[in-house]
């Protein structure tokens, strides 16, 4: 194979679309041709840079309040019984009489549901406020918000497992300083605020001493987190902070979430969700969460975020 | 939509596990197509509404992303039809073949913004293929099915798209004085 032939295959080779035999011919050529090796490396690097640039560009990222609102709307729509669904489940000899009852029930359900949906809970606006949750008195909305919170907590656990534990994220993290310029000034020195609070609570000489390991800003399944990693009693602990438009702190939302061996203590600080994730017990997680929450609140407020 | 209450819950659980995590990807492609965040959100919402309605036609554990983007492209087609944007255009592939006179070297010191601006300057017919293969990781066959074009067309547009991107990037590099024609 000569260089011209190699160059004619290079695009398909990069896209992994060639037959095994053709790949071998190209690799044979690469062994002896430095120019083609350099050309291939440069094109492969550009491909990677394009992918990273587009995937991490803030302009191409989905607005989280929109995403949460759309998820809630889809969930409501999926779980609401349809007229046909109700009718199909009543296939009995008295189906005609039952169908009449079902029509009345469906109209009544539709009427009640319409009253509950006067609040501005829409995917388009994404504005699920505490007032709307409380005033609407709509159990489905509250459940949907709780479900969205659980989803966020599970993403935090996933980030802890794939980033802090396995170093297995698809996109490389960036520093908190860089994140401060791109994603919010609260990222700057966030790790210092958290570390300082933990060092006061767990002094350096005690058995519960907390060891700071690293801090960065990472992306997991489309979700961005400020991520600070510690070690205590031999366990890795992640403090994860994310933007959110979910409603304010309520008892219903400060719930611990367990995913496999991992526990996540979550709470709301202004327009941010803060999670402490580790394999320690809920009680141990909660101690860390209550220790750092005031420090994070003060830090975010002074950053103007 | 999913029948009985158990059926609805089960169907939702599968939809939630397979389709919802892809929402950022769907939005990214929608934003690429529409160039406007609000329009992209509308397209994403419409795509997911249609996907939920027709989820019974999707086979779990197959390529959900390709399935969702196929719906997105249909949504985009309808949107463009409404705007009167679907019309026959000249095939510019021959013209572009004449103007790409050299193979530019790939510059090293470029920012993410310069790369994104460069791909935005590549004609959409070609940049779209580069986006779907290089950014969204679809195979030629999947792109061909999504866009309803032959695989050969996917390959030739990908080749041209990547080449035009390198040419666009050679521009900023020449300004820095670090690029040369091969």
C-alpha cells in the first residue's frame, strides 16, 4: 500500500469502519511510513478535540431546569391512566355498564387533574417553585419533584463511583478555577471552604482526621458537579455540588439516598444541591453534610452565585 | 400509553433508564440543528413526547440514541417545512471539490471556541455528518438510516467535512504564523 492509497482510507480507518484485513494493510503501511503516522495522529487528535469542544461547550449544554421540568412532565404523562387503559382492564361480561362508569371516572379524573394543573409547572418554563409545590397540593407533582431529586442524588453517586473511585469519566475534569470562569464564580476556592470546615470539626490529631485528596469540576451523564474528594477512616468521600432549580429545602427533600453500597446525604443550599457520597453509614455522611453546609452556604453567598 | 398501572410503571422505568439519560445528547444535536436554545428545547420536548408515545415500537437494549435522533430529525424536518426551508438546493459537492486545492496541516494551538467556530463555518450538509460520527459516535450505517441517505454519501460527505474543517482551522493558524501548506 502506498501513501496515496493510505490517505484514501484514513477517514474510514479513523471511524473504525474498515474490514479487519484492510486495517492490517493500513497498519503495515504505518509501520514504515512516518509521514502517514503523523498525519493519522494529527487527524485523530483533531477528532478528539472536536468531540471534547462540542460536548463541553456551555452553549451546547442542556439547561438543567428545562431538563428537570421535561422529565417531570413526561413522568406525569406516562403514569397517568388513559381512557383506553382503564377500559382494557375491565374486560368482563358487564363491560358495557363498567364502560359507562369508566367514562364518568375518566371525566372526573380529567376535571380534578385540570384543577391541580393551574400552577406553572411546565417543561417549557421549568419553574417548579416551592410555592407551586405547596399551593398546588398536587401529590403527583411533589412525588415527581422527589423523583427528580432522587435522580440527581443517583447521578451524584454515579459521579463518585466513576470519578473518585474508578477515574473512569468519559470527559476529563477541569480545575475549579477554570470552572469558576465558565460555570460559576462559586467554584473558586470552594475546596478551601469545605476543607477548612472539616479540619475544624475533625482536628488533625484525632482518629477521625479528614485528608483532602483532590478537587475538580467534572461531567457525569450530562450533569456537571463541583467535586471535592476526601478520605476519612480509610473511606473515600465525595462532596458534590450542582446547580439545581428543584424547590427549596423541605424535610421531604433532605432525604438520604442509597445506591448499592453507597450512601448520599443531600441538601439544598440556595440554587445548589450539595451531596456527601461515600460507603460510610448514613449517620457518618450526615455529620459531614451538617458540618460543611454552613460553610458552603457562606461561600456561595459571598461569591454572589 | 403503557396500559395497566403496573404496565405504566414498568414502561416508565424502562423509558427512564434508556431514553432520559440521553436528553443532553438529543438537546446538543437539536441545538446544532436549530442554532437557537429555545427552539432546541422545543424540538427536544417534541422528540421526547413522540418517543414516549411510540415507545412500544422501540426494542429495549438496542440503540436508543439512534432511535431518538431519528425522531429528532423528523421533528426538525417538519419544523423546516413549516418555515419553508425545505427546498432543492444546488449540489455544492462538485464546487467544493474544485476549491479545496491543498491539504492543510492541522494546527496545534487552537482553543475550543476556534474549533467550534470552524465546524460552524463548514456547510451544514458536511458538518452534520462530522457531528454525528465524530461527536455523537454513530456508525456510517446509523447515520445513513437517520438521514435517509446512502452509506456512500455519508462517507463522501464525512471525508469532505473533515477536510473543510482542517481548511477552516488552517485560517486561524496562519494568523498565528504557525501553519504552512503541505
